[in-house]
C-alpha cells in the first residue's frame, strides 16, 4: 500500500531513481527548495511500505505576470488567449520506473487538484513533451485536455503540449478548448 504524504527536504536525497528516464525534467536542489518554501501544500511524495519514495509532484499556484485584458478576469471577456488567470500548475511529476502503472501519478495529480481547488483557481495546467505517449494517456484519462502546443519549448527544441483540467470555479468549462493540438504558440507567449 502506497502512502501519499508531503514532500520534505530529506526526500530530495532519496528520489533520484524517480528521475531516470529521458522524459523527466530535473532541477537543481535550490529549485526544489524554492517550491518547498513557497508551496509546501502542493509538493507531495508517494512512499512504499519500505519507506522508499516511488514518486513525487511539485505544484504551484500562479497567474500571468500582467493584469487581465478586462479586469476582473472572466473567460467570457478575455481577449487574450495567452493570458493565464489564477490557476494551479504541475511543474514536475515523476514516478520511478519500478512503480509505474500503480496509480501513483493519479494520486499525486489529484492531490494538486484538491489543493488548487481550495485556492479557488480556474484550472490546473501542466506541460508535457509531445512524444511522451504514456504521460499523455495518463493525463487525458485524468480529465486533462490540450489547450495549445508550444513550439520548440524544451532545450532539445521539442514541442510541449500545454494541458489543462478545469476545476470547480470554471463551471462552464471556459478555460479549455477543442483541438488545442492545432493551436501553435511560441514559448514567449506562455511566460
């Protein structure tokens, strides 16, 4: 039985095996510490019965760094499709290869969704490599859909898919769109 719990500082020295595939984005220790300091309630770990970390997630709540086109924000009056209102964001979700297909990614993403919903956000979003088929299937099964494709987002010039899941505040599901794979934007549009 896996245990979902807060990610803590000592976990940073126990989770390297979760980052051993070519799809996982890794960060330096200061990056993880920044998340633990600012959004500890949105940083979670999955631990097995032996106490080994089998997966983790880093999340945050944020908005675009500039004001909405028509304040206060409403999807109905938003004239800038690249404006991101108050939302949750999954920065990193990684599961050790030995623990995949056990539902850990679902447990972790649902924890971020609950924490984000508690902060009255519009949606949770994430960026995933366009060729990461297992992750795309997992997120789609969890209710995420592609909002847009970000051209050459990653350092290897691979595109990212910006996926979103509307939360309780978005009753009419106005922060998502159909055929998001066909909406191409540049990395500067997502800042």
